[in-house]
C-alpha cells in the first residue's frame, strides 16, 4: 500500500517547466516607440514575441491585430493602447472587440507612463497627461525620455511593486468603465504573462 502511494506521489510531483511550453505572442501597440521598446526588452526568446508599434487609434489597432493574426500562428494576441484623447466609445469598443476575439488588452488610462509611476508609488488620482513625464523625472532622479530603450531595466527591480499597485488600482473601481476609470491600467496582466517565459 505504502509503495503504491509513494510511486503515485512521485509521478504527480514531476513538474513540467513552464518555459518548455512554447507560446508565440503578438503585441500590437498604439504607440510606435514607447510601448514597443518596453516590451521588446523582456528577456524572453525572440521567437516568442513579435511587437509592433502601429500608431493607430484603439479600434483600428484591434482590426490590425486581427489581420496580423490571420497571417501567422500566434498563441496570444495583445492590444496595448492608452485613453489619450480618443473618444470614450472608441476606447471601450476597442476593449470589447478585442475581448470578443480572445485578445488580451493592456490598456492605460490615461497614459502608458502610469505603469512606470506605479513602480514607485500608488497613484489613484488622475493627473494631466503633461504631468506624467515631469512626475517620472522626479521619481527616476533624471529626465524621463519618452522613447527610452533602458526603462525596462531601470524599473525591473520594482516590478512586483508596480503589479501590486496596478491590481489595487483596478480594485478601487466598483463598476468598471475603462474610459472613465482614471487612473487605471491593465498593463500588469500582460507583464505577468510575459514573465512566465523569461529565461
């Protein structure tokens, strides 16, 4: 009896290394440089991640993601966009349409830089877009460069703080309306997914 128990336990304890499971990501970004530079910095095998910065409004971005997915074989498709000055309808419809296609959405209201700020502090009061860069400069201790290629490495040691802050921020809103939930971000969901494949 005991032998049988130990052998079955031995089998169940064999773990499959999650990194052995190959998944290909398509990450389609509204911004042409800021977001692509950040996501391309993840230490995941380059065959795993295809990042495109398209400079399109949210609804068009989702359509482009659908077109790109039809041309290649991806396991996960993510759309990354900000609230910016897009209309509430465009922003919320893009989220709804992406989800109906089983795409992930890493939105930010108002700007992607909110994700960076959350590495340092919990911010639950909306600030003007123009203030994000100034605030980041003071938190980083140097002028924030909008299209920085080093920001991922600069912030990496604080990433777990940012994830917790982003999760807590979303919990502040009882009824979710992403276009009105300012500030809010879902970037951490994509970050956690990519972290599963870091080597």
